[in-house]
C-alpha cells in the first residue's frame, strides 16, 4: 500500500509548494523513495485521486472546534459544516472568523479542540501568522468532495484513507523545542541545518528502529533535500509519512473511541 505524508499549504506556489513524500512499508522497513511538490490544488488532488488505495497523514486541521460549530449553527456533523464552509470563498471564511472574534473576551476568540490541547497545537481558527484556518478551508472541503475516508470525522468505504497528523510532535521527540526551520530567509541558520541532519540521523538509528518497530530507509536525494531545505517542508513531509505509519500500526489508527468526530483528531498524540 502506498503511504503519503503531506506538508500542506493554503496557497501553493513555486516558492511554497505542497510537499508530499510517498513511501511503502516492506519487511519492517519504511522505504521513502519518492518526493513530490505541487504548485496548485488541481495537480495535488489529481495525484491523490489517481491511485485507488493509500493512506495519508495530512499536516493541516481537518476539523474545527465544536464550540465554534455550535455557536455558528453550522450543523451537527463534520460533513455538514465542512460542506457549508466549502461553499464560501476564502475571503468570506476569513471574514466570518474575524466577525466571530469581535467582542469576545481574551482567551475566548480562537477556540482549541481537545486534540489541539493534547498535542500543543494552535487553534484551527487562526488565519493570520501560521494560517492553519486557511489550510483547513482549502484542505478539508477537498477531502470531503473527493469522497476519501476521513478519520475519524467522516469514515467511508473508500480505500483512500486520510487522517490528521502534526510533524512538530515527532520533531519535539527528537530535539525538544529547538527551531529547525523558517520560511523567513533572515531567520534561517546553519544551526537549523545541523538539527535537520541530526533528526534524520536519529530516525535511521537502531534506537528508532526498536522504538517504532520498523527501520527507515530514506533515499540519498530526499535526505539531501531535507537537510538543505531551510523551510523545513521536506523534512516535515518525511515526519508526516513516518507518523502515518506509526498511526497505521495502532488500533483504530490511535484514535480513541471517545474522541469528538465533529472536531477530529491528531494522530500520534504524545
């Protein structure tokens, strides 16, 4: 089975493409041999719909906080509110969240899902700075429209399985909270490159093999890209792929039965 790890962006371009690592697991070895970059959404979705069977870990919020959904009266299920949001334009969605925040008390303007609290992730309502809200807007409706099985929000019989992951969780296990990437050229340092090399070394070590239950074989070309890519998009796609495999080896992909299916779940929580 094909395994995809996706580092997503809400505005793919040549300067900031969607990064996707393609791999397969064979004889307890994860083979990371193919790397793809997509500068637009049609090419990205065309790639995903080309193969009938795969699992993919997506680095963007697949859901929004229940409190927001209920306050906005957007429906009772994930498919309802994602379908409704999918009919909006991006400016309409951003303005809707801006208006929602107005007049609300500090600490009550951008809600967190339960899974965000556990993972230490930011609110999926955030549309400025790290615009994960815009990533949700561009990603979740496309997953719904394509008919993929979106776990745990909208499981279907489709053999293309999508769930949410968070590469920062794996990075924290490897190097703590040290910074290893930046999209801002002035903030990119040689130390970050050394840290990216160190993380790859750790992942391919016997310790990681024993910890995760499989060895990790990364092609030399992808290794070099991951080390030299200061944005961190390449290494985050690698992390996403590894997290996808870890989740796939757990019962129900590590998603607790009690999780809120309206909100969704970040697999590979600590």
